[in-house]
C-alpha cells in the first residue's frame, strides 16, 4: 500500500472489503452511461474517468435541493455553498471552476440533453431538479473537451421516465433554521405517451443572520413514441430563487461570531455597514424548454436533433459605498441582466461491426441586456452617511451583450481486437462576443447620470463608448485506449486538449475600472493526460483508480475582487496533478460500502502580479506578486467521502452513515489566506410501508453529527488578508425530517 493511502479511511475500507467473504453470490450491476461517447455503453469499458450517481442515492433521505448533497461522493469533484442562495453552489472538477465568483464555470452542465450552461460557459446547478432525477453522470478529463468551451468536465442530469400507471407522490420536509420543503411529483404512461413532472417550494431562514432564502422549481419531461424507431422528447424547467446575502466574514468576525452578517465600508471614511444596511440580496429566475428528436434511420444509422430556448434574469444588490458608486465610470451597486438564449444541434451516429462513430454540429446563442444602477441615493463623500441603500437608484450602465458558440465534432470508437479498443474525437469551437454600449458621458461639463461629478475631458473624467467585439476559436481533441487485462480488469490511458474562453461575467469588468467589457482577456488552453485502472476485486466490489496531469497556459485568474466585483486577467502556465480512487462494494445483501479519495496539487508555474484591493495599481495600492509554485486558490489538496449503508427488508428499514473530509486550501493566489481542513459525519435512517395502493416513507437525518465548526467555502481573492471577507462558515449540527406518500392508480 502506498504511503499516501496507509492511514486514510479508504485504506480501512479496502482492508474491510478484502476480509469480507459474502456467503451469497452478490454482483454489482453494470453502470450504463452516455456522456463519455454520446452512445450508451458500460462505463467499465470506457478509457476515461466517468461516474454515475443513481436515483436511490440522489433522492432517498436527502433534501434534494442542492447538488452538493450527492456530487461530493465522486472523486475529483467538489461542490459547496456559502450558506446562502445568492451565490449559487460552486462546482469544481479537477480544480477547474474554483475561481468562479458566481455560479459554475469551466464545467459543462446538461439537463436531459439540453445545455444548462449558457454559450459562454457560465451555468448554475440550481437548475437541476434532484427530486425527479434518475441519474447524474460526471465525466472528468480530456474527453469532456468534445462538448465545447470548458476545461474541467461534464455533469449531466437525466429526469426519470414516467411510471407505467398514474402515480402521484406528495412530500414534505422540515428541519433546522426554519428549513422546509414541500413538493409533489406525478407521472403516467398512456399508450405511446410517457411523462413525469415535479413541483417544489423550498424556504429557509438560514444559518447566518440575514440569510433568508426561498426557491421554487418545476421540472417536466414527456416522451412520445413515433412508432418503433422514432421518439420526440419534450423537457421544460422553471426555477425562481431569491435570498438575502450575508456577505463573507473577515477572520476576526469569524472568530467573534460566525453566524453574524458581514460588513463593508458605507462611506469614504471607512465606517462599516452591515449587509442588511446595504440591502444585499439577489433574485434569479430561469425558464427553459426544449425538444429532442431521435430516430433510427436503419439498423446501423441513427439521427438526433435538438432545439432549446430559455430566459435567465437576475437582479443583485452589492455592498458598494456611495463614494465608489459616484465615479463617472462606475457601474453602480445594483447589477441587472435579462438574457435570452437558444441553441440547436444535429448528430448522426453509425454503428458497424467494430467501429461506432458520431458526427455532429452545434450552435448556441445568448443575447443579454445588462444594466447597472446605483444602490441607494446619489449623495457622496461625507454626506454618504445619510444615504439610504437597498433600492434601485440612477442608471449607471446600459449595454447589450451577445455570446455565440458554434461547434462541429466527430467522435468514435474502434474495437481493434477483443482486448484492445480506441476512442477519440476532434472538435472545432468558435466563440464570438459582441457588446453595444448604450451608456456614455462624453460632453465636457455635462452631468452624468448617477454621478454628482460632471464630465471633465481634460482630467480624463468621462464614460466613453465601450462597444466592442472579440472572437476566440480552437481545435480540441481527445484520444484514449483501453486494454482488457483480464475479464475483470481494464487498464486505460488518454490524452487531449481543452479550450476555455472567458465568460460574460469574467469579461464584465475592466482592470481600469471603466465601463464596458474586458476584451483583453484571452482563452486558456489545457493539455490533459490520464492513466487509469478499473477492476472488480470480486463479483460485488469494483475499484477505479485514475492519475492525471494537466498543463494549462493563459490561465484566467482573478486580478481583483473587491466591493462585489471580480476583475479577471490572464496569468502564465499552471499545472494540476492528482490521484483519484473510488471503491464500491456490497459487503452482504444488507450492507453496502462506498469510498472515494482525491489527492490534487494545483499550482502556478509562472509568477504574475495581482491586486488585493480596489483602485489598484496606485501609489497607495501597489500590485502584489504571486510567486511561481503558489497553490491555486479554492482547491483543497485532498478530499474523502465514505459511506456505509444498511437495510433490513422485514422492517422496511434502510439507513446509512456518511463521512466527508476536505484538506486545506488557500483563499487567495498569494497564499496569505489559508483555510484549514475538516471532517464531518452524517447519519440517516428511515422506514417504508405499503398500505393498499399507498407507499409511505419517513426519514430523518443529522448532518455535521459531532457539531464541528468549520469553513465550508471561501470567497476567492476577496481583498487583503487582514480585512478581506474570505470566509463562509458552514452550519453546525443540523437535522432534517421528511415524509412522502406515493399512490398509484
């Protein structure tokens, strides 16, 4: 056993499994996935790291609100919230996506074949309806590059099919901090028509002060069979969430009262104002729908066509003091956008005796109206003490932004011999960004909306027309081979290149503080290398091991993150290297065990300069050096997830014990802010009864069983180490109780 594993919980799990000889013939069912090759295949036979989380794991004895409830069990993947719903949950795969200040970037999100990421690569896991999910697939490594503009991987959720007969399942949950969720799921099959729908309402007072949130969601899927060879699938999703933003805490605030709300300067004199004082909050609404047409053209050929459209609108109030907002070029303290998006794709697949390949093309477009307003009144300087915040003030920004992604790809598999097969693909992706500025002040001596300062051309105090455009394009590829060493063991290796253009959010703010998009940003390119081993230790135990190395150039990093604005720049080269292990076993018919371990080292290979405060660089705020060898912020150096489950059919009981651990990480790229590791446990259990046509279910779970105080997430590069609001403390011990009743006609 390697030194890295000698003292880990995973090593103990391996030892336990090795000593457990089941008296019965237990087998793990094959895991069928489609994300890896776009064709249904057993994940064991693919030359890539890909995992699937099943319906039972997703839905049973969990809140079914946040993806982090289940996704952290996958090696190489990390997800966390900031104890509020204004930021959405983070999601990283092999360290990609860690820098995101809002939502998810660097990872492709797909729901029932429809992108849940906009064309620029930005997305949110809040769109995923876990209550009606049949499975979640997670693809890591170079083959994810064949899905377009991202570097880390692909997360795809699939809604369950409707039941054979009409079934309705109302459910209710309640727990700590005023948390409650009510929902209903129903579905049916009528002839050639099958459907399922889910509606839910979630509310919580939040663990921290000023963190009340609510979320309403609806998800629908219907499939109409057009004879024996064709089908039409309709999908629709609606999500509305709003919440108070308690802001991050400084180190001193974390130690004095970890449940308090954060503060920011309310005026130029540095007087602090709480999050509630600024009215920091966010309202997000997203609705989308699409149709997928599948048909078999012949015994060998199939065709798939997809079209979708949607709308996403957002309003967020930031903790910006009046003086900062008063600047002629400032964008205000209220960020508002209304984004329409749509896309289409076409894919043809041919299956021959030893070769299967697909050829396809995709187009996606997002058309965004983005505006900025003052948060509160228009007074500045010493008078800012009297400013009232928390409402839309004067207009400070008005622009129309368009992002387009066009791609074409070919992907295939060749069974060279009975024991060796090759998989690979090639993709061309082109990204186009356009911005039309509708807000500018260029008349000397004239007033500028939202500012008490007049335009002064001699002093350079003006807001010019910042319209512009940028285009990025690149070829991405992946190639892998798998060798069947024995009937129960496969060795594989792969390599590939990914392409990651900046998102509209990353382009949103310029380093000089001016209005308009930051068109100086360039895409980052990553070369991926991976080797892995998949084996069945016995009929009921599967072990997966993967080692990877990733070399990236022009890494997009945060230049400054102050007053709610993250400004980005390109750094030099970075590297990520790591080891991932997962083991899944049925110890007996009633006892199961699962464990995963991730070790990762993500660092900067080149030094670069960054800012720790706003208005940098200047005489008082100089640039700060990030040295080569520094660790990339927001990426824990190791993580572990373990679970032991038990069921007793005569009682209708099932339950489990979970343990999740994370190693240390840094809160900033200078590595001045260090966040310690943690380990937390959870226990759950419940009963199921059948009474007539009803199936009743009750459960209870306790998270953070031993009431540990820890920082669950960080605000990356959030200012200087002394005053930066880096810390988002996780909740202490919480409980959740749920009941559901399913009735089938």
